[in-house]
C-alpha cells in the first residue's frame, strides 16, 4: 500500500503507482481539506500528479527527493 | 525484405558471432584492453544499427550492454564471470530477435513488443552489475541524457527577467539550450507510460512548467486516467539528444533549439513552423555550431584546416538560405585568421554577415539565382564528376554472398547431368547391338568422353562452391564447452585447430550433431572433476582438443581429451551384463576390441545418466550418423590418460564412384572406396578351412564370403563358363576379405541418395541411385553387411 | 554532382546514409574506417564528410585531425555519434567537425543538414540536380 491514511493527512510512501491515483482521488473527494505528506516519496506516477493538480490539496511535506520536489512544486505553485 | 533490413540482419549476425568469440577470449585474458575496446565497439555498433529500426526491445538491451561494457572498459567494473554471463545472455536474446526478424517476410521489422518484459529484465540485470560497480566508485556519472520541454508558442517574455537574462548569457556562451514541450497523449496511461517519469529522466532544467491542456474538471468528475498534462522546460541538452529521448513519441513533443538573442532574447519559432522551417532550423544549428568552433581557444596543428572548413561551411550555410555572401571579405577574414592563428577575424565576419542578413531566419525563401538553384554558390574548387569512380567505390569486395538454395539447385542440376550423361554408353551399346551401327556407337562414346570431362569439371567447380570451413560447426563449441563445463563443475580448456579446413557443406552439416554428442560425452564422462584430476596428479583444468585437417580426399576430425580414458575391463563387464557379448568373448576380446564395444547399439557407459548426454543415445548413433555420409569413426583410449576419437569423412559426398556387380540376377553397386581389387578365382582354388571359405591371393590367405549369404539368400553364386567365381576384394578391417559375386561390371558415377521410408531401416545398404537407363541401383555398404 | 564520403564501420549505417543521400541525388562513396577514408580523400576531393566516431584502426576524431591538417580544400564534416554528450560534441569540434549529430538520424533531418552544408537553397531542396 503506497498510501497511509491518517485523519486528515495521507502519508505517501516511496512510490505512488498508477493505481494509487484513483484511491488518492477518492480520498480527496471525501476529504476536501485533506493534506498530503510527500516527504518519503521518490516518484509518483503522472496520474497522481494530475489528481494533485486538479485538487490542489495542502502539501504538508514536500518530497525530500529534490528533483521530484522541484517538479511537483512547479506543477502546484504556478 | 528491404535491403537495409537485410543488411542489418546479416551484419547483426556477424557482429553477434564476433561478440560471442571475443567474450570468451576475454575470459581468458581479462586484461586485454585491445580486445575490450573491440568488444565495446561491436556492441556499440550493433546498438547504433538497431536504433535505425523500430526495435526498442533490442536497443534497450544493447544500450544496457554498452553501458556495462563502457564501465568495464574504463575499469569501473572488473570483467568477471557475471559480466560475461549477462552479456552472453543478452546477446542470445538479441540473436533471437534478429532471427525472428529474419524469419519474417515483412519489409519492416515485425513488432517485437512481446519481448518487452524480457528486454527489461535483461537490461536491468546488466545495469545491476553496473550499479554494483558504481556503488563502489562514487565518481561514476549517469550516462542518461537529460532532455527538456518545449512550448507550443514560447511565451519567452513571460519568463521571469532573471531567467531571461541567465538564458541569454548561457546562449551567448554557446550552450545548446532547447525548449521542450511534451504533451502526452490522453490514453498514454493505458499504454503503461508514465510521462512524469520521462520528464524526470531529463535532468535538471533551467526552467520548467507543468500545466493542463484544458481546465481541470471538478474532482468528482475528474478522470484521473485521461492524461491532459503539458510539460515544458528549458534544458541544456542538444536537440538531437532530446529527440533521442522521445524517440518513440516524437509526435507528442516539440523541441526547439534556442538562438542567442539579437539585442534582446528572440522568441523561438512559433508553434506552426513556416514551410521551410527545417531549412531555417538547420541553418541556425549549423551557424551555432560554427560559432562554438570559432570559440575554441586551442591551437592544434590542424587549426588552419579547421578554420577553412568553417569558412566553407559558413559560406554554404548562408547560400542555403539564399543570403548573398561577400566572398572576398570571407576569404580575407579567413586569411587573417589563418595568419594570426585566431578565430576572431572569422567571428567578426560572421557578426557582420548576420547583421547584413537581418540576423534572423529568412522570412521566405529568396528568389532562386538560377532556374535550377540546387548549387548556386558551388565552390570553384569543385571538380567535374569523375565517371567510373562510383562503380569502383561501390565494389565492396570480391566475395559474393549467394543464397544456399541457389547452390543446391546447381548441385541438383549437375546431379541430373551426371545421371543423364550415364545414359550415353547404354545408347552406344544399343546402337551397336540393336541397330548394328558400330560407327555411330563409337561416335557416341567419343562424345560421351567429352561430355564426361566437362561434367566432371563442372562438378568439381560446384563442389568448390559448396566447400565450407569446419569452423562453421566448430564455432559453437567454445560457448557450449564453457557452459557445459560450468554446469558440471569442471574446468576445461578447449583447444581448436585447423578450423579453416574445408569440406562439402553436407559433410560439415552432418558433422554438427555427432560432434556435439562426442564433445558432451567427453565433458560428461571423459574429463574428471578438478578434485579428481588433482588427486591423480593432473592439472585441475582438463584439456579438450578438436582438430581438423585434410588427408588426401578425406577430412579428418579428431576430438581428444586428457580425461580418465575408457576402462576396457569395465566395458567388457558392462557388455556382458547387457548381453552384448557372451562368456567366450569376455575372455577373448582385446582391449581395443572391448573399447570398440561402446559403438554397439544400446551401450552406455554412464554410471548415471546425466541430462547432458541423455539416455539411450550412445556412440552407436554417432557412428551411424558419420557412416551416413561415408565417414568412419575410430576410438582410441588410454586408461587414465585420455580418449581420442578420430572421424574421417569424405571431402565431398556429392558424387560416388561405384562398381556394378551382379548377384542372384540383380545388379548392385559397391562404393569403389571399399573395393581393393576384383579377381577371378577358380572353384578349385577355394578351400574350406575351419569351415570358412578361403583362397590364396598372391601368397596370402584371404577369407571369402558369398554375397548371397550376406544378403540372406539361399542361392548358390554362379561361376562363369570357366567355372571361375568373380571375387570383390574389400578392405574394411586390417585384412582383406573376398566377397564372391556372380559378376563384376563397369564402374560409374552416381548421386547416392540415402534410403528413405521403410527402406531406411534396412541394414547393409548405403543408399540408392538412379541409373542412366532409368532403373534404380541399390548400393551396398559392405561395412554394415559384414 | 556533389560527392559525399560516408565513413562508418557499420555496413548498415553506411547503407542507411547512402540511401538517404542518393535519394537526394548525391554521389556517395564509403569508407569503413578513418584510414580508408584518408585513402579515398587522397583519390579525390569530397564536398562533405559524414563521420562516425568509433571505428577500428583510425577513429572519426583521428580522421578529422588528419584531414584538417592537409593542405587542400576543406569541406564541411558532420560527425555522427551515438552519444549525446556535451564532451563528445566539443571533442568533435576540436577535431575539426562542423556539425555534431546523434544517431539514429532521421532522414529528413540528415537531408536538411546536408543541404545546408552544401549550400543548397530551399528551392534546390525539392528537386536536387
């Protein structure tokens, strides 16, 4: 399982697969104020990126993996 | 199949063959840097070739192999067994793909996508070796090129001014900046693609943007799996590298090399390029390159030539966009650049020229200077076309590659020719005996002599074409021996000699399976384990030698090992246990005779049946296979010292010279190579000694048998009018033996065809042949008969 | 007719380049390594060189250095590499190449560069003589 759901935060593990996108989307629909913790993430599939861009959730922690963080920041902070 | 693909397959097989050989050589001499370099180059070449076609699986594996070889070559990773194993495995995969492509009749390579997983695994396996090496060598760098995004219409001005300035400086410094826009197709997720991954592979861009191609739907209507992303970036990566990176989805990316700004940053071309955008693009790339070259500060001996080449290039480039060039000024600039050994005058000229030409891309094509403006500014140095040179240039070599099928056809035709020609003597006889025209008969015979000579020469010529080096079958052995020895936990050095010895294609091909079997036998049963060898005072590494040589009209192949040899005592015992010999023979058989028992059907000496030699296939199969092409096998063994098998085969099996004999009212052929002589023996000279027929020939006692006995017929052999029997003296073992027949006739050349169908199981026959009069001749095999 | 020398040890690549260039109406000669290329050059001038990097006997860099060291008309040279490294490109330029492109080269791209380096206008591009 790539996602661990806390009360209002999803903690993303190392890799987010294409299947995770649907799960993530469902959760974000149900938790409009949900936060995402990406600190451990080293890669997420583009489908997840789409979900994040469409939902614009609060990112409680950016990926520690710098190249990934740079791209996600570029995507979520126009 | 298209010629390019054809060429790729042919060259690919050649290269793979050489790669395999070099890998094995490298295992023996891992420090041979020349060998290493060659190996790298071969892999590199093959990868380059595969890239010309849509063969991502092959390219992927070869790319990984190349990276690994590169690391090995640079000493970042030692060449060891895992490296050799992985590379061999990878090359096997590539060969399988090439075979698959070769088998398909399509003009384009078939889709090899179903091998994608294998390719991925192989590539990962190769790269894991690399990763292991890199972990210990932190200086190693990623080889993956870093591409970047492009815009549909680059809103250059929309970039932060800080970025604009930085880009301007970098472009001035000659960095190959590119603007990349990547718009993955909507259904790409369903194809297993991950555009984000692609983008992350590009490396760190100077600037980037991720956007959506349409507004995002409300979350509860969002289709997460319809990709509407757009990635943009500016990267310090040559456009070619970016094209390479997105090679399989070129329609989804736009890659625009950025130009150094004129006064301010010039926007890159718009999304819809003008008709000859390609020209303008190329012009810019070329100009940029010349600027970079002129910016070099080294001073090599070839500087003058380099400057002149730049001048030529610049002149051509401007001509290509139809911009007039002040050639005198250019020559002057070149001259002073040459004199001062500095690029400055040329750079200055280029600045001037670009200013004149309004610097930027031509808006439209200029009017042509001539009606056919193909070479408007052709350099004066141009020489008239040298006719005839082209043909010379194209002469690749003096070897012609011909499809085997064509040679086979030629062979069949000459076979028919030989048979047809043999009808002429019959015709001559008929002319004389039936029609009584002796004159005509003589003429026919004379013509026959001439045709016969030409046919023989033709046969010889065709046979020469069919000659192949033994290496054709030997080349697989280094790998086979290596792999098999490894599986058995044995250490074996393979020595091959005389690989260039040639023989007929059919002979060579017939040799393949028996040789494999013999070599496996040697590895399996002959050569001992390293421990066993050391215990008996031998070096732990066993030695297996395969040598080939020509001896008159035979090719002789010897396979010898320095293993444990064959124990005649054990053979006797086994043979007795299996009922192959009775008690008397147990005592009487010499050691050599005992050893030869391994050729008896159903004999297998293996204590335990291994998966290598298999069960039930013994040396008898080998001997029969060799005998099928008129070959013989001799086995010599010295207990504790090794085994030597000697195969002797005819150089050519195309034409067999047989003697026609008669017995029991039928005609048979007997191969002349088994016939020592034919004699007539009076009935009185035949004695019965120890219940065996014998006679004395030139003071020597020769045992006799009758052919009818051998054939299981109960008919007496018929003597001639003088009560003499015709005797065929054959030499099969060491001593001559006489076979009594009814009559010996002429000798003829025939094309021997092996018996097929239900007749194939019939022992004692070498095969059959069609005669000139249309009848079929059965050819005896005295070896089997006796 | 413009004469182009294609230098590559891979027969497949030579054939690939030849087919593109001949379709454009150029006369193509081949060499399998730098040494052979120098022999070709000694026999007559060329208007353009397509040079592979990795070759036995004499590689592309070596060939270019020799070529540029000669007192003769200097035609443009395209270095055709399989590596998209900035270092390789610089080495190519240092050695005397005028353009550095990466394999596999798309036919229209190669055509475009070749026409530019031979000074042919876009008019001439459609129907080269």
